[in-house]
């Protein structure tokens, strides 16, 4: 994985600091061309990996990438699924049956109503695989070397003790898409041993890593201890602590931690992208000099 990954929160009005900024971002990125311009700015700054949800508008971005193979030949996308809001909105508009018809393959839909709840209980893993396949359709022909399970599902399965589904997800994306599985979580200390016990070697885990303990279940000292052990490939997200830490201070803390393979961030402007890249690069060089 690359050291710096570019995220998509800013494109879809997700802002941990203020609702006002969220509304401003929604207006700014109402057209796909605005998203593509920022992605081009990220590429110009040396970032070639876009980590994004399976929001419906990402399908349009993928279409542009497919139609410009030379321009995006080194560009990678890390899909993160499911995009929960998409399904919630669909249920509101279409109802549960309508949502199933829209997002779930036909053979499964027919089997569901023949077997009812008994069918669902019979094979959760098959259902999971079908849903992953439905989410991955928009990425056909795009380089997706890592496919992530969103924290809303990762942590739900973890809390319910349904560990076999986490392992099955890893096996499915490897077999079907020749990709590695990634897991987004708010509880790195609890997830890591589950993946290790399930045979996922050196797992890719994206977790909140920041100076103020923001969304770090188990506590910052435990995270720092796990990082020292080097048992997994960690992507640090929410490094600004929801806006509580100045960017330079936040990036210095994360960049100096051991065994953080990648840092994920989002930005709306070319200047902010370049500043973030320059700051991470600076502290990476300082770390090497001090070792």
C-alpha cells in the first residue's frame, strides 16, 4: 500500500467539525466534474490510491477511469462497503422488498421468498458474497487491490461474535477479485486477534489513530502497544481527531508512530492536499534520520 491514501468524506458532505461545512461541501461537489478535479489534484501531488465508499456517484467516477486508461493507469481504488446510507435511503423510498429487488441478484431474491427466514438463517456467508458482488459491479475494469468492509458492519459482526463472516469476507474477495481484504474498525485491539485466529495473516486494518483518543475503543496506550508489535498493516484514519488537533500536530504524531503503513485523509482543495503530503513527507524523513 502507498504511504498516503486519499479519502472521499468531503465529496459526500461528511464533516466531523460542523454541519455548515458539510452543507458547503455538498454544494461544491454536486457535480462529478468537481470530484474528478480534486482527484486529479491528488494525483498531481503523488497520491494514486482513492479509498471510497460504494456511493452511487462513485460509479460515474469509475466510468471516467475506464474511459481514460492511460491517464489513470497507475490509479487504484479501495472500495469500502457497504455504503449504509444508500440502503437506508432505498428502504425509505422503495420499502424492504423494493430494496431487495434493486440491490440483490435475482436468483437470491427468488430463493429468499421460497425459503423465507429459514433460507436466510441457513447461509449467511452466501448472502454476504452476493451482496459483495452486487457492490463490486461498479468497479469492473478498475484496479481494486484491497476491498474493505466498513466499520458499521465489521464492528457489528465483532460485537455479535459472528467472526466467521469476517473471515469469509476475506476469503471471498481474495478468491473472486484477486484482492486483499481490509477491515475498517473502531476497535483495533478486539478485531486483530479475531482475524489472526481465523487465519488472516498480517491483516490490513484501517482504524482511528490520533493524539486525542478519538474513536479509539480500548484506549490510545493499547493501540500504541499493538503498533509496536507490528502484527498488522495499519491505515490510520481520523488523524485530526474530529477536528480537535491542528493538522501539523496531528500528522507529526501519526507519522512518528511505528508500523503505521498508510495515512488516510480527505481534502477539498489543491493547497490542502499538497500541504498534507508535504507535512507527512517531512515527518517521515525526520523519522528516518532519527532511527
